[in-house]
């Protein structure tokens, strides 16, 4: 099978974070210091351009990317090299000065995590008092500084299911925002794999168990999408969310995963993955990204992924397309 250049690169620039989100457990670990330096990240971006991968979209995430000292310099470097750049952030560190720096670095899209307009609920889900208020301030600060595109990212889960319609309506009518993107709740990050996690007593509250309520909300969101609301998800994806919440472990049964043909993940340590659930195919500290992408190990991993039938939230939430869903 012929493998073309990648089109999407997820850069996990740090796993450190200042939040204690209910849907993630990275914060329970000790601070991770095994991370690439800013200069190493810049060298990686240079290597992407030099080997002909200049069309790949760079998606910066974490953890919380803004806790990584120097991340703005990396974003600016990527912009100068001609890459399209996106960053997902909780917004907590975006005061006026940070908003100005973000605007000046050429970032194409910034996505702020906001799960509900209910401040107390959002703060509880994100584990930090004031998270909601600062997210709102971040949006205003970014708009004031002229950031090109400001988006909202909301996770569909049990506690906020009744709040999603209101959130989408608010985002659609907010001139400061370009769009809202919805993701389905998955097993909390950095927890041991458990196919029945959503039935466990400690995590059950995160799952939208009321199917009647879920269908009513999703049907309304689908209708809003048809009406042209600023929802980034496709109608197909919103429909698949409904199926997923009924049968979360059967999402992969009828698909062939080709994600490894066009997506790569770079972890803070420099490890390169084609699938977040499988072992790395190389490390950018040891090899050029082009050599890793076309390596025998990468070809083996792609074949494993094509034969995989696990329920895959990366596909559902991030790389939805007709071949996969």
C-alpha cells in the first residue's frame, strides 16, 4: 500500500496541567520532566518542512500546552515555516498579556474547553475554582487582541447533557466565537483500560445513561447543524454519537481503521505513535520523522490498526470520516 505524507500531527507538548479534570487523570501523576526542549521541538518542525511534510496541520495539546515555557515560540516558529497551527487550552492562563502573545505568534485556531454555561458545574468538572470565569475572560482577551479563530470545545457527558443545547445556542450567537466542537466522553485519560468503565461506581456519573434525554439533545443539535449553526461536527458524526452512547464497545466492529495513513502523534518525550493505544514506532530524538513515517515498524503498526476492532474514540472524536464511521 502506498503511504502518502501525513496530513495531521498531534503534538502533545506536555502532559503537565494545572487543572484536575474529571475526564482525565494525568494530573494525578507526578510532574513529567521527560520532555523535549523548545529547541528540539523547533528542530522537529524544521524536519517536517524539509522532508516535504509542509502540508500537515499541527495540533498542539497537552496536558495544558500553555504551562510549557516557550510554547509560544514553537507556535511562532511553525507559523513562519508555513504550517497551519491549532491549540487546545483550558484558557486559564490567558490574561491580556498572554492573549497578545498568542495573537502575535500567528496561531490559526485556538480552542477553549468549555463544557457548560453553569460556572459551578464547569469548575467542578475541571477541578479548579474560577475555571469558567477565566475561560470567558480568555475568549474576550483573545478577541480583543485579534486572534483569527476562537472555538469552543465541549465534552458530551452525563453532568452537562441538559446544558448542551443552551451552550450551542450561546456559542452560535456569540460574535467572538467562530465555532463549537463537541466530543463524546471516553474513559478518563491515564486510567487502566476498562471496557466497562462507564458502569463503575466512581465514574458512572460521567456517562449519559438516560437515552431518551440523550436522543432529545442530540436530535436538537443535529437540527441546529442543519440550520447552519456554528457546530463544527458533521451531522454524520453527531448521529454516530447516539449509537456510541448505546453501544460504546461496538464502535470499531464495522470499520477499517486507516488513521495510521495520515495521522501521527508526537508525545512530550518525542515518541511517535500512529495510534494512541499502541506502542511507538520511533522517537524524533533518534531518527528523522520521514524515516519513522515510512519505516517497516510503521507499516507493521498500520496493518495492526487496519485489523483492529476496538472501540476507538480517537476516530469518533477527532478523525471522523466516511472511511472510518
